[in-house]
C-alpha cells in the first residue's frame, strides 16, 4: 500500500552522478536543487494550510497567539 501524500518522503537532490568540475553538471545540480526546493516549499505550504496557519492565498489566518502562549496561561514559564 502506498503512503499517503502527507507522509510521503521528501525527495533528495543527489549529486553523486555529477562531476561538479563541469559546467553542464553544475547547471544540472542547480536545477535539481531548485526542483527540490519547490517540492519542499509546496509541501510546507500545504501542511500550514491543513493546520489552519495560512489560507489558500498563503497569508496568515490570524495574528493572535494560541491560548497556551498567552501571558496568563498556566503553561507559560517566566524566565526573567
């Protein structure tokens, strides 16, 4: 059975098949890194949307702190 998309591993950007002394291989390496970055950013944004942190437009849903982070919360520690 295939893993759900939310738990699928993030792909790697391997370079063991490249010779980074060659310009063509450096270009390929940069392409692979850009592709990896795009996948990771997309995954992070989807996760933040599922958690209700950002909306479909990518903007924060709220600027309010969660209840457990407020100064009067029982879980807040004064380190002062």
